[in-house]
């Protein structure tokens, strides 16, 4: 399990959806809302954190388990997301413009070499934290945590 330092204020209770689960949601194509997440028991949340979602078979199993939890709590399935066969966090050769722009707002330039050295989960986090629709307060702490700021 990988939790980031910038998530430290909620990982003990898992009151928010951690980045590693958000990556799994994008991987398996489920649009989970915080409302759904908060309906789950601690055990169910921990299971979603620990459950693998790397291969197509694991992704299908993750989606089925997750949708089962949502149906149990709400009576209907969660929304579905289109699964990107080539998500930007798996591309080591190109930094998404929104991430570059957000870094520039912080006075930081991310090199391709630095981008390559990040894990897919770290790249995912930076991409998600740099979206215009996202509250971006953790972007700068993530840059620091990932060694992109000295």
C-alpha cells in the first residue's frame, strides 16, 4: 500500500479516497463518489486499498467487487468511466500540459527525465492534482514529496 505524505491527514481513517484507490477507479472504469466511499465500512475501504487492480482480470474483479458494495449501500450501480487504453500517467515521454502549467505556476519546471523517474502512481497524482476542476492545495506538497522541488 502506498499512501502519500500529502494524504496523511486522512489515511488513518480513510475518510477520503486515497490516490491509490483513485488510480484503480480510473483503471477499472468506475466513477465512485465520496458519498459512496463514506457508506463503506472500514474493512471494505481497506479491502479496496489492498485489492490489486493491475491486470485486465484484476480490474474486472475490482470493478465487480466495488459495484457490489455500491449496490449494497445505495441500491444502484456507480457511474462508469471510459477506460483510457493509454492513460497519460503511463506515458513517460510526455508531461500533460495541465501538469506542466500547474508546475510553472509554482515556479517549477519538470524535466522529462524527472517525469520518467516518477512511479505511475506519482504521475497519476500530479495529473489529478493539476486538473482545473480539482482543489489544488496538495499539488505543491506533492512536488516536494516526489523530489521535484529542492
